[in-house]
C-alpha cells in the first residue's frame, strides 16, 4: 500500500495503509512467543513509517513509532539479551527475525538511537551465524519454500543497510554463496 501510494499519489492507498497499521498497532502485542509474527509486523511498520513518513500526521507517526518500540524493538532487545535461539539460529527464523528487527531499527535509528544501535549490532552478528549455510553454491537446506521466506527478509535487510547507511559492511562479499543463491531455484525447476 505504501508503494502504490508513492507511485500513484492516490489518498485511498494512504488511508488503507493507515487502517491496516492502526489495526495491528491496536493489538495487545505482536505475538512475541512466535517471534516471526513480531518480526513481520516490525518490518511492515518500518516500511509504513519510513516510506510514508512525510504523509503521516505527527500523531500518526507517534503511534507508529511507539508501537515499533514497545511491541517490536524492546521485545527484540529482550531476546538478544537472553540469547534467544533464533538470534544466531541456523534456519529461516534467523533471517526473518533479525531482518525484520534490523529494518525496524534502521527506520527509527535517529529517534531511538541507543535501542536501535543495540538491535542492529545483535542482528548483524546473528545474520552472520547462518550466512555460511549458503556456501558453496547458494543452496538452502530447508528447501524452496523456506529459501524464499529467508531471502525475502535477508534481501530487505541488505537493501535497508545500503539505503540507510550506504553499506552492507562487506557481508555480501564475505559469503560468496549469496551471489549464487539466485540461480539455485532455477536449477531445481524443470520445464514441466
């Protein structure tokens, strides 16, 4: 909805984006026991907050920011402090949870610097724990479905680092299997 609103400049899409974000912001929490849910909502809120920042009222921005911090980033901070299993895990949870947390932290880095820096630091270390699993040829051991899920959040993480900070800190080059992973699904699909 944010993308379409930016491309079409049609207020219907901004209104609908707000309705979706407001509804999710009014949830009592973002289901932190199943942190994939929390990470996905952080990602959605970060995109809505960042991409449409100038289109929100100050009150709407405050609502989005408060929810990102209270229901998302503080929950991620707690997981990192406790050494939560996914924070340096070896499956799709790593990329989804660290990626969603990092994208949210980048969206608020200039407004909640200490908390966001902590989340970014932990996400950066966490992602590196699973990146070697793409070696040597880009294959992902969980299969195509979880490969797609992982890549969605991993690529958002890399793109957000580049967009917000101008660098991926050498991660792309440090793991050559990442360069090959786009060809992996092509090798698994035949003409029929």
